[in-house]
């Protein structure tokens, strides 16, 4: 665990603290980890050139085919949460209330997918973000669904057309959302980098590639593992593959 005593690791944590200070030390702070610092904040639906054109098809088709498996959900947002959970492109972008969870996604997936790149942690003031759209609070879903309808606002722009992402707090409909303390931003139609467009509410802190071992040390000490982040069979399998010290024949 020598990595977490290195001056550069301490400096990284200081930069996280500084970013929070630059946001005004908000009472509510959300985090997101990126394994490649060259990526920017973009919901999966918007990563496709024709994503917006296919949005209604994806949503309606998912509801049609998943109805028997999931039982019909009265909440449109809960359907969207399920779509996000199973990898169907949506307007949602995942955040977490917990710094360690964001660090896991940045460091773990850097090691497995982008081992030669720097990673990054984003910090968000969700209350300040919502003020940009004249939204007075963080909507709680499905509690506030009557006044914040997915299809009315994002398909018909009623009663308003969002000009920025909007932060929402979901109920935890599955174990992963609970374990990850998952929250979301719902994205408008633009694909510009949010940290450039809204620098007063979003900050980015790079995690240098040579600090990934220190980050993994920190996660080990905090007992943040694949199983704790993904408390299901997939998480157990990944955890065992990482800790069993199997030796490949290749």
C-alpha cells in the first residue's frame, strides 16, 4: 500500500478538494470516473449520429419486449433506468454520490481498457446544474414524475425544452444502483463537452496514468471491489478472476 503515501497521490486528492472548493463546497456533490481522460461527458444515446432519431423506437421497443420479464412499470423513468442498466442507449449519464465508486470506474477500467491513458474524475454540483434550466431542485423519481415527465419534456418540449442536462435522483430499483449510490443527469440534445459549456458547475480532475496503482491501493484499503460495486454473479466472477492469481498458459 505504498502508493497512497506518495506525494503525487496526495497532490491528486488535494486537486479533488480544490475542485470541490471551486464549485463553492456544495452540500450535494456528485462524482463520475472516466478510464480515459480524453473522453468527455456524453450520454450513450448521443454517441450515435442517429441516436435522437432512434430514441422513441428504442424506448417503445424495450417496453414492448421487456414487459413480460420486468412486469409493466408505470413509471417511464423506471423503464429508462432499466434500459440504462441493460446497456440500451439512453439520455442518462451515470454519476455517484461516492468518490470511491467514481475512482473505481476510473482506475479499474483504465487498467483493463486504457492502460496507456490517463484517467479522470468529474465533480458536479447537481443543484447548480438544475438552476441553469430554472429547475428549483433535484427531481426525485418517480416521486416527481408528474411534474417532470420524460416523454413530455424530451419528446415534445412541454412545458419547456431543456437547455442543459438535468440532475435526477432515482429510487434504487436494483442492487447495483444501491451499491453504487447511483444518480443521473438527463441530457439535452447538444453534444458539446459539458465541462467546457458549464465550467461553474462541473470540474474535471485528471488522474495521471502513473497514479493508477495508487488508486487501486486506495480502493483495496477501502474494500471497494468488483463484488462490492457489482453485487451480483457478474461481480463475483470478476472479483474472483482478479484475486485468484490464476496463471495463463498463453
